[in-house]
C-alpha cells in the first residue's frame, strides 16, 4: 500500500475529497518525519510508537571477498507495536 492508497482509503471512509485526504496523509507523514529528525519519540496509543535509536558499531563481512569490515554506529528508526496490534490475527509474527 502506498501513501496515495492510504489517502484514498481515508477519503472513502470519511467522505473527503480524494486530493484533500491524500494531502492530509502526506502532511501527517511529514510531521512524523520532522519529529523523528529531532530525536523525539512518537506514541500513537494502541497502535504503537516510533523512536530513534543509536545502533552500536559492529563488524560485517563482504560476501564476495570475505573481507571483514567495520560498520560504524548509526541512528535508525524503530517501531514498537501497541496493544491493539498485538491482538491482530495476521497469520505471522511481527
């Protein structure tokens, strides 16, 4: 599913114009991105939360040459699912 698809679903469920709903979804994702850039945590009750974490440096391997390389520490975004997500019957474990 794309942002556009999500916007179209919002438009259908809430009776908004398609362009307006797509714009709203886009603005929500932009706001989430800006908040994460500030290293802040976002919690959406019941759904889950997004947080920025610092990964530790580690050793990796180039498969083709088997050369060991150092991978520096880096920031990444993680998603921690909420209570409502735990109860979904998806057929696989998240």
